[in-house]
């Protein structure tokens, strides 16, 4: 099998929030509805299956097999086209520590062989392939089984997350992920340099380092969300907010709630690691996991802070819309106030009371101004003076300004 082209590493920090315009502005198309229906049916297909049944998603990527073997004075990194070659090298060097990185699940035979060769319980391998497990830790016959969620705030203005499954053994760490790209390049760089303590410490320390990088990557994700919230806030303050801005605020709110659901189990997972006996997690490794626990707490605090920020943005948006409506009503009220006396006067002179009766008798009280040669100009001047007087009064009251 020819391996796919090497994956480029994920940047250390996601890009800042892109311009406001994005594809979320339109309604769901017929094709989108069809895809949602397919996804629903795919989820329902596996309901009621025997526990431990391995199922590969149709959209899963072809697997890539990467092996990093290391020791204090030894380092070997290679991507293997076949599993047999990788397994042979792994078994020929039991004195070294190994990181086997499997990216992509679309090979059921390979998954079953990995399950057998590394003594993985069928239920745990099912959790690996399901790819929607919450963060957790379980004990295995050879070590630990850990699940983490890698996150990224993408250019599509949404939080994407991928599952990272980690198995530890006496001389190896086995990781599974469904995508070719990840956030673990800093760990690989530390292994390549040779000056890191990763090479001297046991494989469980490598599992800690991977978990720590995943947690550290939560911060640029939240920072990108924070930048996007500032963009939305600035747009509201500039008076350029419309209904699309509200939909984006609600969309980000869902992402923040989703992010919190990802981080909270991560905190519980690390807390459970700290409660494990020293035989499973030595005390010198627990010290590092305590630092991870602090990072998880800080990420949760950020999520809570941004959730409050989103609520404030919604209130700010509603207040801005209310102010806009008030401005419109103020303008309409001023216009109405100006035309009310004018309408009264012209309506008054629009009444058809005749100056002379049918018998030729003159009615002196019936609008003598109608026969005045200067009546019409005088009336226009009077109307103009009324408008000027009203505008002067409104200006002095501050109704024509923002005072």
C-alpha cells in the first residue's frame, strides 16, 4: 500500500478570526439535509450491536503507520507502508521505547491485528473506532488507556475536535487518531532534539507529554474564540450589527458550550489519574499530571468567562437594536410633531365655508382671508415660521442631537 503524502504539522496557534462573512449565513440546502439524514441513519445502524463489535466509518481515512523509537542514545523515526515491517522492528528492539502512531482507521484487518498484538480489550478498541468518546482513563493489562479530545478553532468559525486514543505499555505508547493532522508536533520535535527528558523517562511520561500538548492547544483555540468575540463586539459598537451578527453570536455560544463539554471530562480524567495507586502512575509522574490538572481548570475558567461574554454580547445586541428602534421612533415623532400644526392649519383653511350666501348676503365671519391678495403668501410664511420655531425648540431640548 502506497502511503499518502506526509501531513503538514498543525500551526502552534490557530489563525485569528477571519472576516465576518462565512457559509453559515445561508439556510440549509437540500444537499445538506440529505447529508444530515445519512449521518442519522449511520448512527442508528450500530444500535443494538454486540459489545466489542468493530465498525469502520465509511468516511474514515486510509491508515498511516508512524513509528518513533528512542532511548538516551538512540532515535529512529520512520513511516511504514506495511504493518508487518513496523511490528518486526518493534519486536527486534525491546530495549528501546517506542511511539506507534496510527492515523486513520479505514482498515479493519489492521485494527484487529493491533488489538491482538497489543492485548487491547475489544470494548476499548470499539471506543477507539467510534471516535466520539469523551475524555477518560481506564486501566489495562499492560498499562493505561486514555482518551483526549484535540480541538481547533477553524477558518470556518467553528470548533473542530478529534479524538486521540492512547495506550501505554512497558516500553511503548500506542496512539490512534482519525485525521492525518494533529497538534502533537511539539512532542515529536522534543524527541528529535535528544536533549529532552522524554528520552530518559518511561513511556508513561510520553503519554503525559501528549496529554499536556493537547491541553495546551486549548488555549489558542479559546484565544481565537476570544478574538472573534471582540470582532463581533466591535461591530455592534460601530452600529453595523444585523441579524447575521446575532446568528453568529449564537453559533459561537454553541461552540463554547461544546468546548466546555470537552474540557470538563478532561479535568475529571486527570483527577482520576492522580487518584490511581503509585503502581499504575508513579508519584514522580503524578507531579506532571497535577500541572495538567491546573491547565484543565484554567481552560474551564476561560470557557465560563467566554460564555458570560457571549451572554453580554446578546444583551448588547438587543440593546443596540432597541436604541436603533428608539432613534427611528424619535425621527418619526419629530416629523409628526412638525406636521401636526401644519396639517391643522391647512385642514382648517380647507373647509368650504362660503363667504357669500346664495342670496348674495356676505358672511363676515367665514374666512375673510380667502379674499385677501396676500393671504396665500402670508399663510406660507406662517407655516415656515412654525416649522422653524419647532426645530429651534427641539434643538434646545437636545432632541435633534445625541445629548
